[in-house]
């Protein structure tokens, strides 16, 4: 009975020893194997691995995944114009060399975060002091983030860290400065609007003047053409009248007198006061004139 108990106890001891010699490395982690407190090897491939039982060898795990440093409160920075900016930023980083990372921070992620936060803050302040508010907020915002990422990345590589990305989610002016900036922007927009309105009014006047000029030209040309056509028509009519009346001069005088009567007495209310024996009524008084003209026309 004692022999069976000894065997069972021995098997249990061997099982514990075997379990302490086997460890699994997850694909999301690195593993460092320590031998009596010194780094023996770094394992970056997932799977089942073996080591000596503690305290001869032990294992420490580190994250492979990307981690985030997100400041809970926005930070204040000063620009080249000596204006305060409130910046909300975050950093994406990961461990790429577990050996350097352990030597630098003893495997403490909090120490690494604190150091990276200080470096990011210092790099952002250096970048902001060289730029204006407009450049930081709009025109050079991407350049600032890239410059900070490269600057901090060079230092981080020496401690086994890779800076994946640095982003500024929000960049605002302090409340007092924001109000003055908004007023200045509003005044600038009003100035531009007034310039556009005055330019538009001047252009409208120019277009109207040009349209009036073209209208006067068209009307003048049309009037000249109408007068020319009218003159040609009158000349043609005079020619026709001349040919027609040239056959009988007495009849021509009679016809012209009738036209004069027609033009004089266009309305029943028209009245003329003159000597009834004047030449104007010659054909009304002398019927022989018309008879003579008829005889000549018959001939």
C-alpha cells in the first residue's frame, strides 16, 4: 500500500514538474524566457514551448497588439503667435523588440506610456511654437502629425517601441481668443462680401451701358435703313408719278389739287378761311379746266 502511494505521489510531482516546463505563446503576445533572472531567449512565434522548471527558468509575456495612449484631458500648447491652443490627441504604439522594451522599462507598460506621453507633448510643443494658429489648424495639420510621429518614433525605436500613428482629434483656441478670432473672421468675410457686391454692381453697370450702346446703334442703323428705303420709295413714286403725269400736264395739276383738297379737309370739322377766288379753288370754279383736261386725255 505504501508502495502504491509513493508511486502516485511521484507521478503527481512529475506531472507538476512537466506542467511547469510547458508554456503556450499566444499569437497576440511575445514571450521572454529568463534563466536565473537573465534573458535567455525571446519567442515571437505562437505555439507550445518548453523550459526548465522554476526557479531555473520563468516566462514573461508582452503584447504584440497595437495599444493606445489617450489623454483624458486636452492639453494646452502655445503657437508662434503666443496664442494658447487646446489640443486633444492620441498615440497608437506597439512593442516590436521585447528585449529592448524589458531592459528599458522592466516590462512595465505604464512606465512606457508615461515616457511616450512626455515625448509626444514635447514634440507637439516644439511643432506648435514654429507655426501659426492657421497653419496648425488647417494648412499644416497633417505635416505636424507626421513630424511628431517621426521625431518620437526615432527615440521610441531605441527602447523597442514602434509609433504607429499620432493624431490630433481636436484643436481649439481658448474661449477668449476664439471669440476675437471669430469676430476677425466675420469682419473679413463681410469685407470680402462688400468687395464682391461692389464688383458685381460695377459689372452690372458696365453690362447695362454696353447694352444701351448696342441698342442705340441698332436703332440708329434701323432708322437709317428705313429712311433710305423710304427715300428710295419716294424717288420711285416720284418717277412713276412723273411718267404718269407727263402724259397730261393739265390732269396732273388737277390731281395735285384734289390731293391738296383731301389733305386740307380730312375731317368734317375742318374749316378754312380764304378768298374763294384764290388759285386754291381754281378747279372748283372753272369746270372748263377739267373739261379741257378730259378732251386732252381723250385725244
